[in-house]
C-alpha cells in the first residue's frame, strides 16, 4: 500500500522542464559579450594596422572604425532583443551572425582599400602618360613657326600658354621673333623626341621634354639640325593643359 502511494506521488509530481531562458544564464551571457568584444577588437586592430601600413588617410581609418563599431552595436541590440527566448542552437546562430557581420565588414574594408589604392594609382599613371604626350606636343608647337605664317603661328602658341610665361612670350615674339622671321625668312621646326615626367598632379605637372629640330633662313637655306631639352611646367585649365613655364636646360 505504501509503495502504491509513493508511486502515485511520484507520478503526480510535474515533470521539471529545463528553463527556456537558458540564454539568460549569466555565464553564457558573459561568454557572448566576450566573444563579441573580442571579434570587434580583432576587426578594429586589423583595420587600424592595415591603414597604418598602407598609409591610408586618417579620415579613411576613422570611417572604417566607426563602421565596425556600428556593426558591433547593431549586433548587440539584435542579441539583446531575443536573449530570453534563445536556445543553445539560437546562441550558436547569433555567434555565427556576429562572425559573419565582422567578416563582412573586413571584406568591405578590403574592397574599399583596394579601390582606394588601385584606382587612384591607375588614374595617376593615365594622367602621367597623357601629360607627357601633351607636354611634348605643346612645346614643339610653341617653338615652331614659318616666316610666311609667323603671326598665326605665334597666335596659336599664345592660346596654349598661361601666366607670366604668356606675357614674356608675347613680348619676345612681338619684339624679336616676328620681325626676324619676316626679315630673314626664318623657318624653325621642332618635334619632341622624348619626355620624362618629373611630377604630375590633377591640376599641374612638370615634364622634361627632349627636342630635335631644324632651322633655315634666306641666308642659310640648308637646314641646320638642332637639339635641345627643356623643363616644362603645365597647368590644368578646364579640360586642357597650358604651359606656364618653359626653361631651357
């Protein structure tokens, strides 16, 4: 009889179910926080170290830092919203979400870094190539003239100059080159045999131009061969380059 009562009591006792709020376990919560903080710290360290090694500007590093912190904050808010009802599988899912978000931020940072380094570099090379070709073309054009068309040649050359060099060129051509060309039937032709870019920015450049040319006149009709090299400074004006300085070497 006693055994039956004990069995009934045991049967009557409700089965204890594991608490659904397992995710609210302090130890588990601390582990999640440590994991999140650790991953965020790693991401920030990689970001700052990469930016320092590759010499990114400060604003770029700060932007990446803010982005990683924002992702960490969003992850924290998402985890806090469903912590009470999470199971062990749910906690693992959240951990994977944290890892995925931080990994995604690293990938985005790497992609932006690639664009930051590669695209400007490609543009710089394109600028250097374009400005080198233009410097040779402009320099040869400015120095070339014929007696029959010297005034038109000088006018065309002036349209390719700027600044103080334009003023000095205007004075030189008006007082010396045009009168001598007409009087002596002087013809001078130059072409660029090579160029070397010293520096090139989006709005200015310095280029060494190597020239070869010929000159002839009524007194010396046979062409005389000439060789020269000049340092040319170019300034951007709208969508074209203008010579602001021409210095013989």
